[in-house]
C-alpha cells in the first residue's frame, strides 16, 4: 500500500558507529521539547477543564511521589510499558509498524490468566513453573498474532500497519466476548475471569503498592534486548533489512525472514507485557483493563528512539503521567483522557527532524546572517554593470 | 421474506452505509496520490461526527452541521499537515497522533459541555429529500436507490467531483504528480508540500463530512461511532487501486457486509461483539483476497 | 549580439565541503550550440543548475542582454526562456506522453479544465517536426530512456523555452540515438534555439558544438571556438596538462606553447585484440548461462528469452544493450534478484545461487563479486557507516559466534579501502561521501584480494574520473590474470570495446550478437546490433530471424 521509503523520513535511524555530538544534541533537543510540550499541554488542559486548577495540578504532578503506595504503583505500571515498549522498538528497528499492540497485550493477559487458572484447577503447587508456562503461552499467542501480520506481509505484501491494526481489533472483540460469556466468572459483577490466588503473583517488594520483582526481570530483559539489537548479527541484519531491503538482499541477508520475525517478537513481547500485568497487579483479566498500553508502548519506543536502554526512563515518564492522571481523576473532576491528548502532542513532535526557525535563539542569528548574505548576492548581481 | 424484498433492503442499507466510507475514501485518495497518505481519517471522522451533530442541533440546520463538521476537521487536518511537513516528521506517526488527539479530546469536551461521556441525543430537522416518500413506493428501484437521505446523493457527487478534479484539472494532475515525481513540481516552480497540504485539507473536510453522515441520521452522538471506518476507507483505497470508480465499488462491498451483519444480528443471534467485529474482519479478508488476486495477476506495483 | 552570460559564479556546498564553482564564467550567444565539458566534479552541472535557476550562487551574477537578473526559482529562469533537460528526466510515471509534456503549463478550457485537444494538437505537431516517434496517448512507463529524453525536450519546447540546457544527454543513449539527438539539436539551432550541452565526453560534441567551455575544479579553464580545438588539445585542457588561455577572449585564443608533456590518452590496456584467442582459452567455464528465460512480472517490460553464453576463467565478457532490452533483467538474475523461469545457470560447475538463494561475499572462495548499476540503492545502505557497509556482506566473518567484532571489521575495511586508493574514515557515515567516492568504496569492497572467481560488473566506471577508471581497469586486468571470470554489463561502448575479450549484444531480451573482440568491431556495429539491425557474427541471430 505504501513503500518503506515513505515510512523512512529519517525518524528511524540505524545508528552509524559514530553519531556526531551535534546530531545527538539535535535529537535530544527534540525529545526534551516533546516531553516539555506534553507537560505544558497537561497544565493548560487542567487550567481549561478542571474546576480546581491548583488542586488538580498538585494531584497530577506531586501526589504520585507523595507516598509509597502511589510511587510504587507508578513504577509498577512502568514495567509492562518497558516490555511492550521493547516490542514496539523491535518492530520499529526493522521498519515495521506494529499497530496491534492493544490486542496483543489484551490477548496475552487473557491467555496467561486462563493457563494459570487451569493449572490451579488441576491442583498445581509449583507457582514458579505455572507462571513461567503461563507467560510463555501468552508470548506464544502474541507471537502468533504478530506473525500473522508478518506472514501476510511476506507472502502477500499486505501492509503490516493495517493488517496488524485490523487483526488486533478483531482480537479485542474476541477477548471481550470471551470475558462476557464463556470465561466469565459467574460470581462477579464485572466482565472478568475468576481471580487467581495471590500466591500466583510476583513477590511484592514495596508494599502496600503493587511493585513486584517483575521490575528486575524486566530490566534484565531490556538489557538483553539491547544486546541483541546492537551486538548480534541477528540485530544487525534486522536493522539493515529494515533500512534498505534491496541492499540487504544484495548483501546476502534474507530480508523475507525479517518481515516476519520482528513482528513475531513484537507481538510476543506485547503479550508478555499483558501477562506480567496479570501476575504483578490484577490476577484476573477484566474487560478493557489494559486499554491504552499498546499506544503508550509506541509512544515509549518513539521517545526512546528505539534504544532499549532509553526505554527505561521513557517508560517511567509515561507511567508518571498515567499515575498523575489517575490520581487527578480520583481527587477532582478531571478525566484520564487528558493524558491521551498530551500523548498525541508527543507523537507530533517526537519524529521531527528539524525545528522551525522560531525555536532556537541561535537560529535567529543564523536567520540574520542568511538574510545579509542574500542581500550581498543581490547587490553583487547588480553591482559590476554600473 | 422473499428474495426481492431482501435484496431491496440490503441494497438500500448498503447504499446508506456506504456514504461515510465514500466521503472518507475520496479524501484519503487525494492524500495517497499526493504521496503523503493520511491515516488520521478515523480521527477526522470522529471529530466530524461530534461537531456535525452539535452544530446541527444548535443551529437547527443539517447543512450547517455538515459544513461545520467538514470545516473543523479540515482545519485540524491543515494544522496537522503543516506541523508534519514543517517539522519534517514522519507522517504515519503524526497521523496516529491526530487519532489519539481526537480520541482524547472528544470525551473531555463531551464531559465538559454536556456532562457525560456517553451517548448524546438531539432533535434535528429531517435529512430526507423531498421526494423520498413517493420514491419509497416504487418497488425495488425506488426503495433501494432513490429514497435515501440527501447525504447519500451528496456522497455520490463527491466521487464524481473527485474524478473530475483529479483527471481533468491541472490541480488534480499536480497532486497526482506529487506522489510519483515531486521533482517535476519543483521544476515548474511549485512546492510539493503545498499540494500535500491541500490534499490533507481535502481529506479532513471529506472525512469530517463522513463523520457527520454517521451522527446526523441517528440524531445522536455515540462514543466511538466511527468504529474503524476510517481504517476501512484506507483499505478501500487500496482495493480500488487508487481509482475513484473502483473505490466506490469497494466501499459498496464493505457496506453490504456491514448491512448483512446488522441483519444477521437480528436473525441469527450472533453475539454483539462479533457484529461489531464484522467490518474489521471484512476489511482484513478483503485485504487478503485483494492481495492474492494481485499476486496472481502479477501486479506488484509497490515493491518493498 | 544577444547573449546570456554567467559571470564569476562561485558556489560552495558546506555540507560536503566542496567548492563546486569558483569564479566560473561563461558567455552564451543565442542561436548557437555551446558545450560545457570537463571531468566529473568539474562544476559543470552546478553551473548549469545555477543558470537554470535551480541553485543560487554565493557570488557572481547572471547577465542577460547586458541586464543582470536574479533567478529565485526555476520558474523565473523559465520566464527568461531557459529550460533544463535533466540527465534523468523528470517523468511522471502514471501519466501519458502528452500529459507529461504539457505538465504544469496545460492550456485551460473555461479556466478550470485542461484543454486536451489543444495539447494533443501541439504535441503531434512538435513530434512531426522533430521526427520523434512518440504516441501521445501512450503511458510513459513502457518507454525507454531515449523516449523519456525526447519527452523532456518537448516539454521545454512546449513551455516556449528557447535556451535549452541538456545535462549529459548522451549517457543513456545508444550510438544511433546519439546521432538522432544531434540531428534534432542542429534542427533546433537552425530554428533559433540556443543549446547548452553538458558532457564529459569531448569527442561527441566536437562534431556538434560552436563554442566550447572547459571547466576544471570549479573554474573555467577557457572558452574556445570549436573550430580551433581538436580532440587532443581538448583532452589536455580538460585534464589540465595544457596551459589555460585567457578567459575573456571568446574565440581568440593564444597559441599554446609546446610542452614536453606527452598528450594524455587513456593508457593502452593490455586487453582484447586477440589477448585470448580460441586455442589458449582456459577451458574451465566459470559461468554457464544455458537458455535462460525470464518472464517478468510487469508484462510491459521485456523479458529475457533463450539467452545462452558462457564465460571462461580469466575471460572478460562484455554484455551490452539499450536500456529496456534485457540488460537490467540479466543483471538482476546474476545478482540474485530475479529467478529465470526456465533454463540453467551454473557457477564453476555447480548450480548458481539464484533468487531466493543468496550469493556469498566476494572474498570467499565461492563468492561472487557484484558491482550493481544502481549503486546508491543496491550497492550501499546510506544509513550505515562505511565499515558497516562492508561487514554487511559477510556477517559470519564479522560476527563470530554471533557477536560483533568491530576491531576486525575496521581493520579489514581500512585495508581494502586503502588498497583501492580510497582515503576515507571507515567509521564515518557513508551518506556523507560523494557519489564517485561511494562507487570507489563499492569497487574496493568487491574487487579486493582475494579475488572472487566470478565478478559481475555493471557500469563500473560510471561517475569515476579518468585516474580512477585507469586504476579500475588495471585491477580488472590483475583479476583476469589470476583467473577470475568477469561479466561486464555496461552501456558504455568504449568500455566494452576496451576491456572485453568477447562481446554479447542483447536486443529485446535475446542475444543479438556474440562476437569475438578482434579489434575490428566498431561502436556503430554494436549500436546496430543493439537496435536490432544488421547481421551479427553469430548464427543464432540468423536462425532467430528466420523463425520469426
């Protein structure tokens, strides 16, 4: 439907061995601008729509740090963002758009819950193994969903952006149906599965918040991701296939494989994130509980410029915004969609490759110099003949 | 129910359902041809649905609602396109951003002005054209084709207008050249970016109108009323090989599928989630089938 | 006399650090044909782009009929009647011939619609007058490079531009097409057009031009009357081994002193003219192409039909064709981008790595070196650094046990680059290098020791200056001596004739000629075969003719 060249527009960089200091600063400048703009945007929105501006300011920006409960929950939400963000980064690094994150997370969560419930029903005691198997099953499911789009791309040249979005929307409907029907917990008022006993969850490290050991595993995973992307031949081939498919083929890299595998990995990671959410916090799958994680993950990966290490602060930032919006919602009339609007602003700014002249003091100076040069040229053109 | 009746109802429903798809697809076609495909059609549609009905109810005029919906969405499209091209950003990411923006903004506005994030109901003047009652009496043809709201016929005119502009006017040719050889535009002293912005504005306006076509007939605004039609329009553009006539056919087929699924819900006891999923499923299936047939024909126009 | 003058033009490109033009001056008289010659990088294209309004000079002026003008956009230059026929024509793929010609300047009917009849009439009339065989309603995608160029020329004439700048027009044409083009240009000159032609092939334009401006290193060496200059002198002026004349005397040149420097000619390489005769040919066939046919997916572009030839160890086989006659497909097949629908290919007796199989790196014992014609898109990845472009070819070697060995990569890359005389930093991004340097880097990568047993070279010297070309030819000679077989796919007939032991000509996807290069083959003969005229030395062509 559209060519990879059109997708390029410079925002996905296979970084050369030496990035110049100037380009690094330019890139960071844009990221900081995007983040700053999103904060400013929230402030403005609070001003416009909240009936208690100063209170909601405090609720949004300060309360997440106020006590262990809020702080820990904030960190806890960063965990699935990091995992799913890694998935999004993997897809982007190979110039694939995985827009199916929402469905993959949701499906992964359900699969993990169902597998664990089944194991519990059969009297399994070894919680560690059950968790492992459940998470593996979740990842497998996500991998299949992602791989479906990948195969469509490889075999039929179907654009993976559209197919992943459509497939994921279908998956969301299927899961919704299952939660409202066959898998619904008959004793609950919610459209949700039965609840897993708390022994099945990860060990909490910062009670009374939900923060669990999953954060350590996640940091390890992120490190592993960086290793694979930057240091292995697999990661290299993946990035080259994404950057220039024709050259990849010329160099003897089987580019077809890299239409599929990054999407499989991306789907698997998203689903894993969903499973981790279950075992860290929820212990059951409720209809719509993971809404927004997929889009957040894309934003996280964009801010991190697909660098796995940068995913950590990026995920923390978004978790902070999310925590702020939840606390503001509880304390005042502000709705959580404010963060979505701020997120949208991030999307607009984060892929900018140049800043308009107005945004840089030294650009004013250069502006003036350029104008002077133009005048000189015109004068020179008219000069000698007189 | 005999076959004739069924066909009449299905065709009639399909033509009604096709309207928003047609509007959005025509606008999206301009952006695709200009080389800067807009994936924010969904967002423009939602915005148009909201603005359209609020304006129509406040100003007691369906026309005003339609025009304002188109105008507001076009403005958003203009801002988005200018930002994308000015910042030299990735157009797909900013398209996603636009969708997110609308998705976040509308509940906030709805809550703020109407006190609720759920369904908003209004009273509106009629949309039907003056002869619809007499036409409805005519068997099959009248019922199926000629007894719809004015919006349906306006959408058909849009297809014609798109075809004329793109193939018979200099502006249309330049927009088409933008997508395949932007240097040719610089050669005549024009900036391709300007034509991409024009295409984006057209897409915004027509997708906004599409949204209004969703909410006005219902006399209500339902959250997520567009439910993926913006994306389906993109699929229609692809299936229609970027030609207005074929895109119209693709939209008709999608609308038929949707109409059938509504019918099926009543008759066949299908769970509501599946019914909602049908447009997505149909698009995915159509996408796959379309690509299969391309592969067989050897029409691999876009490599990589 | 009416004149257009560029005076003291300077242009510096900060991103690449190149002083493209340095006080260049050129004066053009209307109604003449004026050639601008020089080596690659001499600044010809930049100067012409400035004249066409596509670039702005840092200093200097453009003067038309003694009045200074400033071209803010190409459109302004167009208003003064200056139009550019680009080297790669700006053809809009989905449009027809007449839509392309009229683009941007369509006559209007009732102010909003295009008046298609007027366009059609005008196009038909122009085609008839200039003898162009173009069907106005044909889609341009199916036409060849020559037709595209004709469309660009017509486009400028349609826009009433009387000063035409042609940028390297002969680079995509066959011999006969070049002569047709020259006839057209002479006709236009007779009608009062002014023609500026940029080229680095002095031989061709001596026949055509009235005035010649020589450029070197961004400066104008001088402007000469074409009648006072011969090929030898011109070559000397371009290379800089002749003393430059005073630049402001148009047509009056000071007599150059006799120098002791030998006239610079391309080195007589030890190629062809019986280098390999039939009886001392090594019988080992490195590459066997056996009746391959390619059914292309795009039904409009020609396929390959029944192509057979073989290349022995140490032999150079030149393959040439007009664009769109199967050379590109053959390159794709040999390069691993296309699979023949029938037929056999063998490489050293074993099956050739055809799509989707992958070729091995050139420095492997069973590797194939491949220098592609589309170097920017296929030969390098411009997002990577130079060394990453090298290590991409052999991940097994540079990622032992799966992990990167950057040190090894850097050393080897640096060695290969220096071996070929390319002095760049291995770690730098490749996108910053000039086109010629990138080509040299690709050659360094593919043609380094240990030499690959089979080497597929496609237009290898395109974009290279004479020194680098000589270096390349010497390297090719070395490779042959050590047993590599070379397939030279090129549209540069001089190159084909210089290097090849055997020459194969393709026409419409079939082998139109398979000739031993015995020194008696002329460019005209090759051109005739490429156009499908004349008999060839091969029986295969005769039987094809009869069976049609």
